[in-house]
C-alpha cells in the first residue's frame, strides 16, 4: 500500500469529507471503497496492552466546538483510532459524527466499511444509507459490489461498472471489479483492471499481490514473479515470498526459491514445535522440501517432511500418498503413515520436475 503521501494527506483527507473525496485519499491507508486497506501502524509506548486499555487513544472531541468543527474533529479522531486498530471505538465516534451531520454520505460509508468482515448486515445497511443520501457515490457503489459479489455476481458487476463510469480512476473500484471478474473466470479483464489501477497507484500492495495471483492462474509466471518482487520491495509478505519462490523454482532457480522460503519459515534444523499461524504453511514446507532436495540437501528435506507430517497429520500424508500413486509410484501404501518407502518416493518425486511441481498440501 502506498504510504508516501500519507503524512501530507492525513490532515486534509477528513476535512474534505462531505465536500468531495480528497485527491490524496486513494493513496491513503484507508482507501476509498471496499474494506479498509490497513489498520494499525501507530506506535503506543505501552504496547498492545496499553492500546487495548485505550491509554493511547486521542482525547475526546470538545463538545463546545461548532457543529462543523466538531464533525471534522470527530473524523480526525476516527483516523487516529483506526491507526491504533481501535475499530469499535472508531465506529462509536463515527456514530457521533453521523448524528452531527446525517447527510454526510462519506462518513456513513466509512462507518459501513469499518464493519466489513464482522458486522456484515450493518455494513450493507450503512452502504445503502450512503447511497440514499448520494446515489451517485462511486465509492458506495463499489463497496456494495464488494459486499454482494459472492451472493449476486451480476448485481455486483452492475454496481462496480456504474462506479467506474462515475469515476474511471477509482483505484479501489478497479480492484473490486477485478475480484468479480476473476471469480467468473474473466482473467484477462481482471488483469487489465489491476494494471489500470497500478498505473494510477504503482505502490498499491493489494493490487500487486492480486495481479500476481491472477498472472499465476494465467500461466504468466515470469510476470507474476515481477509483481511479487515489486510487492516485496514495498511490504514483505508471506504470500509475496511464496509466489516468488514458486516462480523461481519453475525457472530452475531452486537456490533463490530456498532463500525466499527460508525468509518465512524456521530453518529446517530448528524443528519448530508448532505450526505458525495462518493457512498455507504446510504447503510451504512441501515447497521447501522440494527446493532442499533440488539443491542437494536431502537430510534437511527430510526434517521438513517431519514437519509436514507433524503439522499436516494423517490427512497430509494421505494426500501425498494419493498423489504419488497417480504419478508414477503405484506401490506407495495408502495408510496415512510416514515410512521409509514414502520418504524415498517423495525424494524421487521432488527431483522430477513434472511430479515435484504438482504436489501440494493445502494448509
């Protein structure tokens, strides 16, 4: 996500709410439509415990301010609360802001966007209210499309198309339309929307990541790797390293793939006692076991196999056994248990490009 303009924009963005969308808002960590781009980031001297207690919250808004000044102060306080990841408190402050100015569609929309993911019914209610106040709000239309695209793809596409007619440079709307298009298999169009968005905002990490995913699906591995590298220059992420590792392995650069995977996993010799949080880590160990095998480190690869069995359990072992049985190893047992026979078959599979590239264990 682009942070270069944030300090310049921070003071101006919320002062512009209700008049127009500030030009710098698209480069802001909040974004303009759909889910908030990022939460947190503001340091608090007392750490997380102090944040939870509200010890770093900005002071309450002075009730003696004029209505206009009070409204603007509430919105600035919302921004600061979001930077502390104090979402419930930000919503409460927005309730007060909307009470001060019920006709401000941007404030209503921001409140709805903050509710995406955990108060979905309230989120859609706020978006509908924002559209009643301002039916030509490009951001509200795009946000409704985001909330609806899993349930009614055609309605979502109608809304986001209308949003982009109203504002063709709406970066978040372009991202949202790419989500809808990718879901219905229109990958070329989804890629084009993401490229348009990135031409407007080159450092948008969300769009770089999604374009990398789309390009992997399209078979454009080299371009996906370029996107992953650009993403990692902005914000190192697990998925960015994983995509680049896959691309490097596909081109035969197993040493480079190993470097990327070692960045996001414990070293094989460390034998982690528990699976790191998040989905996909078992598959990362599979990828690294392949890279270790291909770079002449079979002993370390076996330690990663131990991690795969420990973290993935019987299900992971059975998936590998089924895959091996259908890819040139018909004698592998289907018993969900690790054995010397399984290790030998996996080592042989990892060495073979066609076999090794296809094996994966969803985490």
